[in-house]
C-alpha cells in the first residue's frame, strides 16, 4: 500500500541538458512509484530540439488522483537539477519557500546557454544562490563520482540514488533493484553500485 505523501500532489521536476539521462531518471523513479501503488503523471518539455538543449521532465505523484502532467509555475516541491544553471532556471519558474533541490554541481554549457549573451555564472555563487532559494539542498557530485567509477554516464543513476538517499520521495532503495536489473541486464552490478553511491552521498 502506498505511503501518505508529504503533499498531494507531490511535484518533482528533473531538469538538465539533453544527453545527460533525464529520461532514464524519470523512468526509474516513475516506475518505482507506480509499483508502490501511486498515481503518477509524466510530462516533458524541451528547449532546443537537438542534443545539448535544455530538457525538463515532470513527475506528479498522488495517492489517488490523476492530475495534469504539467506542473503550475511556483508549485515545484522537489527539483532534481542535473546541471546548476538548469536548476536555477527551474527555481525561478517553479520555486517557492518550501521547494527542495538535489543538484549536480558539474557545469555544462547547453545550446540554450551558449546562445545567450551572458557568460556562465561563477559556480560557487550559483550553488550558493540555489541553496538560498531552497528550503533544503543536497549537492551530489554525481559526475565526479561517476568518473571515479570509470563511466561518466553513471551520473544519472547516482542522482537517482541521491533522490532516494535524501528521503524526500516515498520510496525505499529496495524498490529499485529489480528495475535496475531489468534496465541494465548486462551492467546491473555497476549501476546498482552507482545507485547506492548516490544514496550514500545524499546521507553524508
């Protein structure tokens, strides 16, 4: 039986640059939620229609009700930012005094950012601003950890683990083992290790 949510609907936004694996995280989290008995609505929007543009995935979670998949402005509850400036974009659009953020501090110049006239902001100031605009922030060095594990692509699975380790979704880590086995039959062990590393980083 599904646990009661801290808010219904609970609105999760996963934001990053195309090619980082936003869809994979949304799939893993969404499938785990469905298997645990929640009503789950998905939405997705793109910036540039090619690799390297901004991408956001919406997941709306409810115990009973099917809501519209698009989250209203100012109503984000959890923002998972795979890239700092994309996290700030989401805070500006969906932020409120109670929003919580999980952010990967590795900067990536998206097509949308490169097309602008301003330089990429100072990363330390950007992260400080993210923390200031959030009720709580977890900074997960997912790209750095993935590189240590030998494959930067693992950053997305590390971030998925970070969401669970932050204990802000109604899910336990044992909800993911079979999902990871199904999604990565030939690389299950390394992906499970990455997922568990994300949990550890969020809790540390």
